[in-house]
């Protein structure tokens, strides 16, 4: 069977604004509206895989609801010829206000939507045995009921399949019982330097990743921004460097795109050192554009 991935999560609307500086409490700043783009971790991950390997390597499993933001998502997916596998009209899709500073750093204010209210019957639309790799984000793990539902279904996947868990900045809001279900055998962890600290109380990066590796028995990947990716596996820890980027527009979708590059590389049969390099390269591409997806 040809290897394929299921990208589970969200597609919502990024309302992108440039700000000269981040506002403080009680202050008043002006902003420049840049664009309305469809984003969301899963949408961006899928975009990276499609960009690198083509659309046949992944299925995007995101709910598309009913409302003004859902219509933007629906139109974008139709325009980009992305099959809509999951439609449910009980709620609108979520959206976020993305504030981008002059150095490219971004801050999100998110209004959740249908992507935080998963339903058991949605999984009747797919066959888990069709997939070797599954992507899930920490954003979908924040609601305990939805998280348990997702993990209950993922536990029914084939034994020779893997989950890539994209930890996300919301890691501190995820229930410890959910994390215990995720930090287990067959789960590849992708995090940044701040996020990995929520998965281990050890001191150094090497000690933290070694600790997590001991629980998952799968490689642990920590993105280091311009420095590249720290990879810990059977051979210990080392940095997989990244090429320097001259023109950073913003960092929207950088981590998501890195995850997509990792999954694309694994589907392609590359080693983990090679897939980190692919993730680095695709992230470098996406931060040089306004939208957070390579679609």
C-alpha cells in the first residue's frame, strides 16, 4: 500500500494586520490590514505536504461548518481543489486576529469554532487503515471531550502507523491526562524550545528530549528558528542546521509547515535527519511570504 497521511485539525481564517509595536493594556495603537487568508495548523501542514509531494499523499480532515468564516474556508478549499471530507452545519469555523510586528514575529488572538467540537460520527467518513501517518495539533487537544474522542479513534489505527504530535503554544492549557495519552509509543513529538519544557522537567535540551524519547521510543524534534532543528533519536541529539533567510515577511505557519515537511519526508522514505532538513527548507519558504500556507 502506498504510504499516505491524514492531517487532522482545523482550517480557519487568519485576519492579518501589521502593527508597529504590540499594544499594552490600556494603550491605543494603529494597524494596517494586510489580508484575509485561510490558515489553521492542519491546513498549513497539508499545504506543505501537497507542495512537496502532491495532493495524493495526504487527506485534509478538517470540519467545514456554516457561517461567514466557513464560507471563506469552503471557497478556498474548492478553489485549491482540496476535497472537503467533513461538513457539518452546527457551527461556524474559527478565526484569528494575527498581529505581525516589523521583525516578522506574530501574535494570535483566536476565536474558536467548529474545530473545537469534534463529533464521533465524523470518523465514519474515513478509514484509518488507509493511513501510515497522522497529524494532530495541541490546539485540538485543549478541549478535553474532543481530545479524548480524537485519541479514542486514533488508538484504533494500525499498529505500524504513527502520530506526529505538534505540541503548539497552547501546551500549558492541555490537561495532563491528555498529555499522558499522547506521550507514548508510536508518537513523534514536534515542538519548539519553549513547548518541550512542558513535556519534561529536566534541565538541558538534550536531557528533556532524551526524557521524552524514553517514553515514546520515537524521534523528538525541536525547532530552533534560524538555527534549524534539534533532533534526538537512537543516535543521541544533534542540530540539523537551516539555511539563512534574508527576507522574513512574518513567521505565520512556520511551525506547521515544518511539520508538513517532516511528514512529507517520512512518506518519501527519507531518514529523520533528512526530513528535518526538508522541514527547515519549507519553513524558510513560508516565512518569506504573507500567507502561512504553501498551497
